[in-house]
């Protein structure tokens, strides 16, 4: 019984392998895009506190 599913699975897997290979290059870029978006959002958050500190500096520069 195990041999039958294995043979059947092996056939679809072989057919899917080219599709997976084609999808694999597509998947990593999307993952990187999401990672970049997450990194950008994370990077944007640290600047927010920095901007708050920069505001007093900007006001001091403006006062000067």
C-alpha cells in the first residue's frame, strides 16, 4: 500500500518540481519584499523617537 502512494506521489512531485522551481525564484523575492517592508517599518520606528529628540534640536537651531 505504501508503494502505491509513493509511486503516485513521486509522479506528481516530478511534475510539480518544475513548477516549484519556477515558484521558488518568485517566492524568495516576495519574502524579501515583505522582509524589506518589515525592515523599513522597523527602521522607520526607531527614527520616530530620534525625530522627537531632533525636534528640540531643530527648535534650538531655530531659536539660535
